[in-house]
C-alpha cells in the first residue's frame, strides 16, 4: 500500500456529505465540551481526541462503495464495509499519533517555548502514526502469507475457498 494524496474525491462529494461531516464533528466537539465541563479538561480532552468525522466518513464511504459496485452489477455491501473498515483503521493509527502529540504537549508546555513544543509534538505525531502504519503493514503481510501457505496445504486442487469466491465477485 502506498501513501498518497488524492483530491479527486472532493469533486465527487455532494454538499450534504460535507454538512454531515460538519454536524458529526460539531456534535462530538460539543459532547467533549460537556464532558470537560463535568469531569475536567483532562477527561474532556480524551473525548475531543476522538476523530470527530470518522462516523460520518465511514458511513459515506460504505454507501459510496456499495453504490459503485451495484452500478457495475455486483453485490457491493461487503466491499462497502471493507472500504469503511480500512478508513477507520487509518483513523485509529492516526489516533496513536494524536495521543503521542498530546503527551508531548502536556510534558513540554510548562517548561519550553510553545512553538518548540508544537513542532516537537507534530514531528512525534508523524513518526508514531507512520510507525504504527508500518508495523500494521508488516503484520498484515505476514498474516496474509501464513494464510496463503495454510490454505494451499488444506484445500484440494479443485476446491476454492470462500475468500477466493469473494475476491472474484469484487
């Protein structure tokens, strides 16, 4: 998997999709504010760290991928779920970086200049997020290789697995 920036999705997005993301983000932020008011800023900050638009984005990705496959005459529900799951996994990996960012800010702000702390926290976020991605990628490659090796050992030559049948229908 290569990391890349693709802006073509902006052209195909509809206005209500942006509104939905904005509404989800606002709702999560408001909820975090209420939690912070009740339990203090340290607890409220944990809720604010939740990627606010993940629920809306996952729903939109699932719907868009499903519709794309159905237009091609295929069953798209599984593909939509998989695409949304991949997006949420990416958000979770970024969340590890965000947690590291917050730790650096918490430790550095009382004693260091703000600009220096923010640069350090940003670099830390990037390193942690990319490292988590690389670890997951390596782990998934090993898991896929292991599954491929065990699948060929257990299936007779004329039998196809459910995974093979699903990949052909995509």
